[in-house]
């Protein structure tokens, strides 16, 4: 049970056992919030200190269960909706849409019904869409149909629509759009698989450009926005824009491993994702490289973080080299 009696307020975190959700919880506890979090029966995240997790009121539930969600949201002042499904596998489209669209609609509807004072919705830069090479994306970008938009992107875009609807109905909310999140977590899940791939000396690289951000920076920005008076806005959370080659080389260096040496041209990328798909079938572990992620890895997209820096004075993003070095040391500590 939670013994932290409402210092700043009471906040419900959905997706509390996920990579980002767990860091959000740590930030909330350290900032004096009373935290209730939804879990789906998973074990608690081993990458967060038990002294933090023991101060959380955990409730077993699912955002697709409206009755359970209603019970979880009772007596809460605020909600951070971090639950979401991330997948680039074609066969998981239905589950993606149910969780990221229907689940978000449930959270919004219940927040309105329960008169929740504040909602922070965790979306993704994917929800802003990708339209081609060489574009710089900011918060003003409008969604456009494109072959570079993954089914995950579509699900996050449509989930956001539910939040904007809630704002129109009087909900005080903000949306955050993190780029690819980096840090120490469970490297069999989410973007942490990037570290596992580098450890295993994944041989392929591309010169595609993408945004990356420290998980602790994302958690800090979310809690800062929760405590602010800002509403009806979205914020891109992006540390730096790097090539995927630079990313994998930096992680490999942090592990003392061999960096990738094979450039995945569009043709070779097609071969590579098929090969990785077969490997994942035998290993039972999700592949970081799929047809959709291979397309994204070839694209050149820069994400502009100027708005959050302008509206949260004093907030700064951690340099990615520092993020990667620290995360590699943490992974090495549990591997050895």
C-alpha cells in the first residue's frame, strides 16, 4: 500500500511497469507526489529501486477495462497516461489500435467523468507523421498520409485525437511527443532493444536520421508539465537528432563491442529485416528490424525541441553521449 499521504497531490499513472512509466513514477515519488499505478500482472521493473516502487499503490488492471479504470481513477487529482503498445509487426495491428486508440479514449472519458484536474498524455513523435527525407518536424506539423507512417504512428495519431476531443470537452491536458527514448531498462522490450542489438554486434547501419532522448529527461519534462498551468498544447521531447549509424557506434563503444560495418541500403535492408524476422521466430524475442522500422531507418527527419525549452525555463536535455555511456554502464553491471 502507499504510505505517501498526498503531499503535492494524487496521481494515477497508466503503464506504470513500462520503460517510461517506471521512470515517471520515480520522478513523481522524488518530487513528493502520492502515486497509484496500473499494472497488468507483470513483475515490477527491476531497473527502478525497490525503495521507490514500495511507495506506490499498485492496482492490477487494464485501460481496456472501463470498470477497473474507473476504480483506479477514483480520488485522483491527475492522470499521466503512459500506457501504450509499441510494435512494428504487421500481425499486431489490431492490438496496437485497441490499446493506443480505444484505451486512450477510455482514459479520456473516465478523466472527464471523474473530474480529473489534470491529464498528461504520452504520445510519440510518430503521431506527427513522416512525409519524406530532409524534413524538420515541430509541433505545428499536420498529419499527412505517407508510406513512412507505421501502423504504430497511425495508432498514436488517432489516440491523440481522443485527447484533443477531451480538451474540447473541458479537460485540462497537455500532450508530449517523445522521440526514440534511450536509457537503462529491460533490453528485451521497447527501445531498450537498441542496446541489446549493439551488445550482440548487430552488423547493419543506415545513414538515416532520427531523434533520440534520455528517458529521465522525458520523465522530468512530464512531471514539470503536470505541475505547470500549461494546457491545450503539445510538446516534442527530443534531445538530439543523430544518424542510426552514430547511435549504434556510440552504444557499441560504450559496451566495448564491434560497431556495425554493413550499410543497409534500401535493397539490403529488405534482406536484413527478413533475416531478423526469421531469427526472432526462433528466439521468441522481438526483432528491432521489421519492414516498417527499416523504412523509418532510411528516412531523414529532424525534430525541433525549441518549444519545450522556451516554455519550461531552465529545462535542458542531457547530451546523448552522456545518456548512452551511463546506460551502457548500467547494462554492463547486470550482465557481468
